[in-house]
C-alpha cells in the first residue's frame, strides 16, 4: 500500500476541482490502482450513459425528420410549376433618384453600385406570370443578417400575412402571389405590389426600400411586364398616388381607377384589371333603381339581397356597420375593417373609433399574439373620452350633420349673390374680356426654358427627415380632431359641419395671418380648390392661366437695372406679368421649394456665385400665437427652424420681383410702413355694404414710385402643417407686373451678399492683374535671354 501511495501521480488543480495528469504509463497505473483512483460509482455511470444514448437518439430522430421533410419537399418540387424552368438573369441600372441617393443635392451619388440583379422565372401555367426570388428584392433593399428587422423575420411575417389574408384582402390564390419552390419563396407581379406596400409599413426609414416604393411602376415594367403602359413611368410617385386592386392585386395609378362607383359599396373599380375586365363605358353615371351592382357585390351575394341592402342603406340614418376586424397596422395604429353585408373588397383601413372599439377588443382577444402597448393606450383613451354609448354617439352625429347641412344650404341661398360678387371662378372669366395690349416691357417665356425641367415642382418638397416629421404632425392632428368631434367641443362642431358622413374633411385649414382668414367660406373654398387640383392633368406653364413669366426688356424696370449691373440671372431679369384681369383674393401659386432646417439650407449660401435671387429662404412660423411670431416652434435651437429652400426645386414663384425701386443704392428704401401710415389707414373707411373696399384696400398696399405691392404671401396651416400661398391683394390689370414684398431683412442680406461678391470680383481682378504683370515680366526676360543667345552664336 505504501508503494502504491508513493507511485501516485501528482494532481493538477483546476479551480476547486482536482484532476490527475495523464502520462504514457497512466493506463498501467490505472489498471493496478483502480481502487485508489477517483472513479464515479457504477450507478452514476449508467445514468450518464443512458443520457448520452437518449441525446444521440434525439439527434438521429431529428436528422431523420429533416431528411424526411427534404424528401417530401423534393417530391413536391417535382410537381411544382417552376420545376424545370431556367431563370433568366437581368441587370437593371438603378434609376436616377437625387432625393435619396444624392449628397447635398448634387450629382455625386452616395452609393456607387447602381447595378440591380434579378433572376426571372417565366411560366405560362399561372396566368403567364414571371416569378422572382424574394431574396433578390431583399438584396436590392440592402437587407443583411445584421439588418433590423432581419430579412428572415420579414420573410416569415410576409408569408404569414399572405396566408392570413387570402380571400379577405386578396382574391387570388397563394401561388398567384407567392410560391415556395426548393424551400425558397418566389413572388409574382401581384406579389411584388403587395410586398412593397407591406414592407414599407415595417421599415419606412430604409432609403433603398423608399426608392423602390417611389419608382415601383418603373421596376415592375423592367422585371415583370414589358407592356406596362403608365405615363411618365420614371416619375416618382408616393405610395398614396396609387391603389391596390383587390381582384388582381396589382398596383396601378389613380387615373386607371373609377372612384365614382355608383354601387353603394363605393369600392374603387380598377379599369385595367384582368379579373374584372371593366371599362368606363360599362359603369353607369348614377343608379336610380336597384338594378346595377359592381362585380364585387355580385360575386358576394344574390341580387335580391343586394337590393334589400341598398334599400336599407338609403332609408337608414346610420353609417356602415362594422362586422369584424381583419388586420392591424402598427405604423399608424389603424385597423382593417370588414363591413357588415359588404364584400371583402370594401374593407378599408380605419383609425380607432368608439363605433367599433368592441370589435377591436374581440380581435385582440382572438389573436394569438398579445396586444401592443400602442394599441392598448388608444383603446383606453377612447373609453375614457366616450361619455355616451356608441349607438347614441353615431345617432347624434348623423342628426347634427343633417341639421348643419340644412343650415348651410339656407345660408348659401341667402348669400348666393354676395358670394358670386366676391369670387368669380376662374372658368367663368371670359378669355377675351379685356384684350392684352401689345407691350414693350417683357417677352413671355416658358418656365422650362429658364430652369431645369426636372426640378419644377408645384408644391412643397421634403427631405427624408421633414417628410417623416410632416407625416407625424398630420397624423397627430387628425387624431386630435377625432377627439374633438367625440367631445362635441366648439372645434368639433366646426369639423362636423365639414364632415362627409363619418369621414373627417380631407383638409382642415387655419390662418396664421389675420388679414386673410381661411375660416371664411369663400377663402376656404379658394384654398381647397387649389389643393385639390390634379397637377398631372394641368397643361399650363404656371399655376394660373392669368399670368406668365416674362423676360424683362424695359431698361427702367428696377429688376432689369440691378440684374444687368450686378450680374443676376446672367444679365437677364425675369418677372411675373398678368395677361388677363386678376380679381382680388385670387390664389396665384404656392411658394414651392424643399422644406428643411435652416441650418442645412444655409450651407448652400456659402457659395457667393450662386444665383442670388433663387436663394430666398422662406421662414415657416408654424403656430398661431400672434404675440410672439419669433418663438421657436420646430426645435430648441434657431438652426432647427424649418424654411422653404427654393435654390434647386421651385416653380414660378421665385421670379416674382419686389415692389421697391432703389434697394441696391438706398438702404432707407426697404423701411417698413410706419405706425402713422397704419393709423391713417385705420381712419379711412371706404367699404361697401358687403365689406369690400372700393379702393382695393389701397391703404394696406405699399406704393413706391408708381410701383405698388399687389401680391402678398400668406401662411396657412393645412392639417396643422404650414403651406405658403401667394394671393392677389387687389385687382391686377393685364400687362401689370406681379409685385410682392420681400421684406427689409432680405434686402439687407442681399446688399451684404452683393458687397461680398463685388469684393470677391475685385480680389479676382487684382490677382489676375498681378499674374498678368508677372507673366509679361517672365516673357520679357525670356525674349531678352533668347536675344543674348542669338548674339553669342553670331559672334562665334
């Protein structure tokens, strides 16, 4: 025993546990001294061996299951319609998109790799569709394993969304949208349309996805349908500038839809749908009887049932009744609503309302996943604000709307002559009412001839940051309006007056300037008519047909004077000139440009040789406090305040001149009106019985050396977002120039910039003279050296 003890190997300490070192003779020592070594009991060894065997069995069973599933997939793939089809690789150049892939709005792209590669599988078995691997789109969206959300999560969520909404949102089979082949998903043309709309709600900040969203029609034509015919297909279009057809699930522009569906389901009918096969001629203008129904309703119920439904709808004061909630969208906290007795094509996204809060609660109760905190807070808020039952609320709202409509009609009948005298619609102005006399002051020119046509815009343009901010502001404001309607406050009653059924008005207007109150019906109608204009169908060069852009040829025009002297407009000067009589309060144009923080916009002004007249930054006030117009509204710092920057993107508005005459030489020429002038204006009262000023409000118009201000900029909150409009503040005659007021600050900065430019020009001229003198001296020395060399050669 003593020998055995002395022959034991030394122990190596590892933490609190000791283990014997191994050696070449360890096996012999173990055999001879087994009883003295730290060996676990037999029953423990049996348990360990049994655990190991169970694990190995589970691994083997998992492998067998995987192999069986692969065998099943292989068997299924043999019968798949994509089996045996060879893909066609296609490479597409990413379309020019300076909004998302442009650093500081120049032509230098951030992303140099503009090649987009797709593998196209063409088949004639499923509606002659082309199929593209979903992974190819994810690669185009720059998704990777480190992306948030991960592509695996998006793929799983998208496939689940398709399965859950077949026959609810989409009337196609699953394979017509997305199919699984070889364990990988492939999407069709319709699936691509659904994919773009689905993913942009999950990952709206992805600029590559935004790019595909705005140019979805162009890429659809390149990848799926070469025969796709959409006008200006390379033009970027917002996701709201199109509709997804419930029948064929294809995205198309609004022009290819009939929104005046006479059927009481009010579903927008897709005129290019391969399933419906409708034409505009097939749709009646109105339905006086119960005979005509759209294809969606005909496939949903019998004609007798549909006729009874229409009769009940016409006789009832109630709105549509919610049957169930189909889906939930987290991005804007909206619900997809299925209306009772109406087809799935009539389903639409609605913000939460007390009228269907019980259906929403049942939706979350039946759903496997828990309710998000965002949705729960909205439900709790609705319950707190609802002081009366849902039924009573809907009845009261409908009765109140009917009462308001009657009062509105009576007021319109009483004031009909007054309204017509105040506002003459543009279409009623006779084109030959006053002939435009031949003038020697300007030459009409086209806007696209003096600026890049690709940069012409008719309304505001946004950076990615300001677009997101605008969307949040409008969504928050509409939610507030809904609460005001429920509480029946004063604002809520005004909103109810403008509501169409249970829908909020598309535009809610509030004036920042007190002298142009958009609360007045005639002013409100002017603005809403302008906002509702379809610019895609507008065929005129500028925003109104009553004026044009003119190349100023009058040498006495102040704009021509300083334009020639200072080098503005490359020795040309432009202005806006009336060619028809323009009545007072005519909305001429919107001050268009890119909305951005002033800190970002001011960086462009560091370059002194840019066209100074196109660097006018328009400050956006954004609030209704008349006592403190300079308070910070858009952020905590001055450089975070938003402005409209027309330096690149603009319309004809930047070419309107100021009414002042000698602003370049006389600093006192830009002094604002004095208080005495305002008092004198208040003392005069030349208004008629209708509240109009017989002198066109001359007391409020600035006049200088025969030039008077006849246009003024007004900022209006449209759904709580600021928009700026140029409005005629007096009657303007043909050949008269449209003149505004740039303000004293603009001209002070303008003179400073011009002085800096003059100094820069003087420095350049001085440097050029110095280099010219040095160059001539070097040339003289060279000639002298050549003459000396020539003389030496002659002497030799």
